[in-house]
């Protein structure tokens, strides 16, 4: 036996580098594969499929028509609508949805949220703070319309352009006061001779000069609005034309002899006199901010104010910032607003206060003027509502 065989090793035969050809069919033709080739798709079907894909993709861009409220335990679908169903939204008991519902109702029912003010001495910085605080606190700033009545001794157009530079998207108008004063001069010439501010009285004359203003909030110019002004228009005044807060730090008897008032009530035959006896402990209305519904305003209301002015003859009260004559005319004839809407000092105000007194210094030209409720000092809250570069723009 050879050495190779003895070692148990054997040499493997090298495989051929050429493979044998595939077997042919018995007929001599090519072999048919067991798996068929995939069919070719039709071009028309490809185009239709592409169109369907694009159509379904476009549907995703359409606005939603239904939604599920997170507070609804049934997770039922609710349709979106241009005017939401208040009952459906309230059922969910979600404060955010209730606020949105109220905002939408404002958009439909109110249309215009009119804010009117009367300024005896032009202070553009004060007006800018009033406008900016009102707009920034409101959810419906696009619906807020300002009607600012300023002295015509100033350049009204220039003042208007300065404010529009700061608030270009606001609905803001400046008006001169001569037309309103002319109306008052015709009705009561004696008021002009007294050289008094007709701040509160102007609110009842303005509707006759601006018929488009049918419901408005009359606001003192020295105001920082923390609350949403549209909430004032939520209050149902019923038969009343005026809505205001009560100032119980002052009593009617502090200014008027109640016995004389009750004697007038028993003897004078006037429709505007109270049917009930005048109470010496009754509070007086705070006329720093009040709501006026012209539709309910008595056509003789201005006449009643002038009549009370002659009868009471309160010459010793002429320098008092509170117009007590209007307070007597409004006795038991106005809707009481919540105390949160009372104008308060910004330094001592609670977190619930919605109206703060302007706490900035007046301009030099207005430093000698007495505002309706002048604060005893100054603070820095007003600076939060003064737009950048406003000092340069509003400089006189």
C-alpha cells in the first residue's frame, strides 16, 4: 500500500469550471419557469390611483367639522359651528370653553364695544395707557372702539396721528368738544358761566352728537383697565339706562339735606322724582366708570339734571369732584355693578380689582388740573402699559 493510502489522506477531484447546460424540454424549446412574471399595470389605473392619493391628502387640509371635548366622559363628537351652542358647551363644565363661548357671543351680539372718555386737559400719555391697558386686557380687542373727546384748543389731528402710530390697528377716534358744549350751552347757559367740568354730564349729551354710539362704557381718562371691558356688556341692565358701582364711602346725606329732598318728593309733580323716600344712608354712584344704554335713557334725563341743579342750588359743593346733582337724578335708577369695577388706588388695590387709577404723573400742561379722583401719590404700574418709544412720539 502506498504512503498516501497509508496516511488516510485522499485528493479531491477538482470540479469543472463549466457547469452543464440546463436541460431542455422534450420538444426542444426553452424550459418554462414555475413562477409567472408579474402582470404589467395599466397606465390608466396608475393615474387613477395617484389621483385618489392626492384627493385623500387634500381632505386632510380641510378644517375640522367635529371635535371631542376632553371633559365629556362619553367622548361624543360635537360639531363645530359659527355660533356655538351655549347649552352644549356649558354641559361640559369647562371654564375655558365657557370663556370662548362668551367671546363668540360678543362677536355676534355686540359688534362694537364702545369706550368713551372726556378729557378737560389733553394728556396723550394718559390716553395711551388707557387705550393700551384696555386693548391688552380684552379678548375682543378688534371690536373695541375708542371715542376720545379732547379740548379743541389742541391740535386734534396731530394728537390722533400720534396715537395711531402707537396703536396702528386700533379703532380709535379723537373728537373735539365744541359740539357737545354747544348742545349744553343751548340747554343750560348757566353751566358755562360756572366754569365747571362737564365730565359726567357730557356722557348724556354725546349720544345726541354721535348717533352711532348707542351703548358705551364711559371711562375716566385717568384709568388703567385691568378687567375685560367686554364683560361690562354682559350685564343685563333690564329697564335701567345706567350701570355703575356704588361708592359707600360717601352717603347722599353728606351732600344733600334728606328732609328737603323728601319734602320736594311730596310737593313737586315731576316724573323723575323718586317714588320712594330718599334714604340718608344710601350710597352714591361712582361715576368714574359707568355703562350707558341709550335705548333705555329717559328723554327727559338731561332736563331732570338741570332741574335738580336749580332746585338744590348746591353752590357750596361746586368744587367737589363728585357731581352730586347727577347722583340725585340717578337715585334708585341705575344698575349696581360689582365692586370689582370700582376705580381704586393702584397701590392698595386687591387682585380682584378690575379698574385702577392712573398712577403716573400728569404732563406739565395738566399739572394744575384736578382729575375726578386724584391719587395721593404715584407708582409704576402705568409704565407697563406705555408702549416703547412712546415718550418720544407723544412729546408735545
